[in-house]
C-alpha cells in the first residue's frame, strides 16, 4: 500500500493515547533492537545509527535525520506507515483503506514575473551597497545604468534583476538596504535559471552565489589586484544550483574556463550536526562535472564566509593573512565548543521543554 493512497481514518483521542502508551522500549525490542546504556535518562539502541529511547517520557530521538516522537511516530518511521495505519497496528485493529478516486496533480501554469515598483531615486540602495557592503561605486553604477539594480519604492530594498536575451525580466531578488536587517527573498515567479550577470569579453566565467558576492568579487579584482573586472563573464547563481550556469553556457559557447567563487561555509553543519562546507562541496562537484565536459575549472575560495565579508574586512585594512587567522580561530573555537557539548539525554530534555 502506498502512503499516497491512504485516506485519514478517524481515531478517538483515547485510542490515540492508547497507541502512544505502548512501551517504546519493548516496541524497539520487537523490531530487533538491542538496548544498551546511553545516558542518565536515555537508553541507546545498539547498531541503530544513534537511536535513543527515553523510558520516563516514552519517547525516542534518532540523530540520523533528527527523527523524534512517541510510539506512533516510531512505528511510522520503522515501517513507513501512515498515521492511521500505525495507530491501528498499535491498538491491535485492522486498518481498512477506503477506496477513492485519486486525481493526478497538475502544476498550474507559471505567471509572469512582476517587478516591484521603483523608487523615485536609488540613493538608499546606492549608499547601502557602497558604504555598508564596500562595493566599488563604478560597479554599482554599472549595474544600475543597465536596470539590473534599483531601489524598491515601498520598503527601500535593493532589487537585483536577471533578464532573458529579449530583455524581459525573468529573475528578481530583493535584499534589505538596512545594515541592521538580514531580509532577503526572491520575488514571486522568479526563475533562477536567468542569472544576474555581467557579459564579458574573455573566455573566462566567474560564478558566484549572489549578486552582492558577484560585485564584491569584482571589487576585490579591481581594487586589490589591479584587474579589469569587466573583461570576464560574471554570473550570480542565486543559490547553490547550477541552472543559471547551464543556461549562460548554452548562450556563450566562447567560454572555455570556469572559476567557482562560492561561499566558504566552514562553520555550517548538516542535519546530523557535522561540520559541512556546502559551498566548497558544490564547487568541487561542479569542477568535476564541467571538467568532464571539457571546461578548464578552478575554485576561488574566500578567506572568510564569502567574498563580501572578505571585501568589507579588507576595506578596514586587514590583510588576507589576518582573515586566514580569523577563520582558523573560529574553527578552533567551534571544535572546543563541540568537545563539551551536552550528552544525548539532555537533547530530549530540551525537546520536552
């Protein structure tokens, strides 16, 4: 039986409570798990990949996928059952799947992108990108003159626009122009496969994650390395997805070399709590993929989290060596914190609160 075929079967609160009153520890034994010591309140299940049962609260926590809950949730996870099936199994009743017609989902047609209304002037956005983000005035003006950056009328946000070959706006990203706000979002009906970009003259393409990263990388090239930032192609992927890269390469066969200048997520974690550098992992994967397609690929890794952070710190007079030392110090502090992290049973206490 597929879970998509299951229609909700009503159970009373008493029946659901009865199902969730089944001993989780005994239930785990029935599924073949072997209990062993895990902590003051937790019982670890041997060879389970981090599965803990808390007898006092009759709940479980699984580090892999961060699954947690009571007996009903446990049965659903172990057998991939729907909620009514798991309840029926625990209270000893047969579950009957009602017959119903299932209509296939049809994705509605995508509406055209509507850009936010422009402000009468772009002073606030211009100030933010130059004074707060440290981007070269020449570079900000370059994109504003091409209608790729403007200031939103209603909230004063910075608006970044990507166009198709006919000059129709297809992608729109908004970013707060306040240094105290972290607001950012894509406009409704944006298509990330149309990048915010600068069309260069060389055979080199530099791929960044965001428009601000693109302009920060260009500013570093101009100010600190004395390069002509306009010579190379530059695109913003809008995230860690290569759809914009694929589209740009299709329309620019002259490109032979690609540099991935994406984030250095050295303090990020995956769902299991393990430090995972998402940006550099994606860059390594893309180097392999596009290398096999015949492109000459390289990775330009920022010293800190991203090239805008590098730029703003270097504007303060700090050197690349200073930034490397800061990164190493932050990683060391993270490792020391992990070494004294709370035991698993404390995690359950936090969940209960």
